[in-house]
């Protein structure tokens, strides 16, 4: 195995861990400070915008985009996805929020089938019912009713799928850093416009949690970008999906979550398998 490939694997696995830890920080903060999920989102976008803007300035690269329509769509969908994701952590468990957030490949497949005829895949669609069975076991653990609080996590998966579709369109015209510049900038402005009453000048302890959550979220994004330079798409996708297993295993130890019940583990496993199949199919069809 080449050293670069191994570093790529490690970077993507680390990114999954970082994304998970960003949500753990929100849970750690809950009993100690009063910070709304929207403020965590704003802090992540504000710090991300500063880092990307500084990087573009040092490299003396232009921040002009070629297709602003796609950029706006990406920014809006990503903002909704992150907000719903963080809100899910506050309303449910860290494990449920992460597992349901990782349903986005399933909804990407549904969007492709509905609107992108050239990307329709019968085999991929065959795993969708399997994934929805897993989703039902997560959001309705007793099997008798729908847990509405888990709707935040599911909404994050749906909106993240739209963000991924827009990202695919954006990457045909603009660089990754240009997309990130507007995604963080526009996302931060939209969050401030809608939730400005939730944003305030933080004290030392509040600033600590805001920065720590932002550090893990932005660090995960950069590790993911770095890792995909050295591994195949299917390898990267499968390793990224390991966040489902991390959430289930580490929840009781790291986040103070209750242990996943058997139905939760079955649901998480079904979603994991569906994500892996979709990653393999996407790579196979691209060849």
C-alpha cells in the first residue's frame, strides 16, 4: 500500500471523527451554557469564511464565481442541512442525529432518478426501500409511531442531498475554494438574518464551545478534501460512512448518549449497507 493512499484513508476517517466530534461539543455545551443551534452554525460559517478568504488572499486568487445560481443553491441547501443537523443534536441524541444525517446518499439517488434521467440506476433504487426500513427503525424505535424530534435529523439528510447535487453542478464551473468562500459567506449571512436574536457577544466559556465546534466542523471539511486526493471515490465514500458506526459505538462513552437499542443498530446497519452500495454503484457507472 502506498503511503499516500494510507494517509488518504486516515484523513477521511479523521474527517468522519471530526464531524462527529463537532456534534459532541454541542452536547457537552448544553448543560453548561445556553447557546442555540443557530449560533453554532453561524460560528462555523464565520470562522470558515475567514479561513477561506485568508487562503484566497495569500494565494492572490480571485473569488469571482462563474455560476452564481448554483453557488446560491449550494449555500442555501448547505445552511439548512447544517442547521437541521445541529438542531437534531439538541433535540435527540448525537447518535441519531449523525445516523440520520448520513441518509443523504439515499436522497441523492432519489433526486437523480426523478430529475436526472442520464443518472438513473435501477440497482441503486432497489436499495432505497432497504434504507427506508433502516430510517424507520431509527425514527420510530418502538415501531408504533413517528418520533417527530428525529425529523430534524432526517431533514438534515434531505437538505444535504440537495446541497450535494448543487455541489456537483458547482464543481463543473468553479473551484472548491471559490465554492467554500460563498458557501461560508452566504450561509453566515442567511443564518444571521434569520436568527440574529440568537447571536450575542459570548463570554469566555461560550466562545470556547463555539470555537471548538467550529474547529471540528471546518477541520473535518479540509481533511475530507485532502483525503479524496489520494483514494478512490468508493473508498472515500465507504470510510466517510463509518460515521454511522462511530456514532453508535462512541455515543455512550463520549456524548453521554443511551446505548442504541437492537432496532437502532439494525436501522444503522441497513443505512450503512445502502450507503456503501450506492457508493459502489456510483463509482462503477462513472467508469
